[in-house]
């Protein structure tokens, strides 16, 4: 079994967390911007790591 597949954080779960913590609309918008940036960076990093692992395996 390989590594789990990286995915963006489910937005529904984020909204449930936001509701529990009393965020208002402008807080939600800022969180949306931050979450998108974090997901983009994380997914790019994961793709790079997977490519490096595949390259290492190909050399063996």
C-alpha cells in the first residue's frame, strides 16, 4: 500500500469549524484565501515529493 493521496481540505469541514467558532463573513473570506494558498502549496509539495520518489525508484 502506497502513500495516501493528498487532497485539498474539505470546505464543508472548514465551514463547520468556522460556524462552531463564530467567524463572521470577512473572517470567512480571509480564511478562504488562506486555505486556498495553503492547499496550493501543500499539493505542489506533495507532487514534487511523489515525482522525486518515482525518479528514485526508476533509478533502482
